[in-house]
């Protein structure tokens, strides 16, 4: 897993997370930020998968008026998720 943090030209913070895994099936991509969405149907709560992690990420990012997205291709060994947090003036 690789994590990066940069600043866009308009001052927004850009956080990216890239991992090496099986990729996300195309039919799941529109749903990955929904509660209880799971990439592997064989995984269960008993195995530690609740399908809530990305839903929590989406909620937290929305709370700070940001956006979140995902890029993945089935059959390629990586997925990339990105968060964009809007630039805000610093309070003094």
C-alpha cells in the first residue's frame, strides 16, 4: 500500500491510497462507497469484512466538504482511491 498527500493548484489537499490486490470488479465500482459493499462475496463478518470501511471514508470526506473516488480495473493488481478536501482559509 502506498499513501500520498499533495496539494492541487487551487489549494485543495489530495490524498491518494494505492494498493496491490485483485482489483475491483467493474460491476462493483459504482457501489464501493455504499454500506456493506464487499468485493469478495466469500468474505464475511466472521473473517473481518463488514463492508463498511469505504462507506466510513465517504462519510468523513463528505463531512469536510470533500470528494472521494476510486479507480480500478478487474484483473490488474492495483486499486487507487483518492480523497480531495476543499481548501479552506486558515483561522488565526
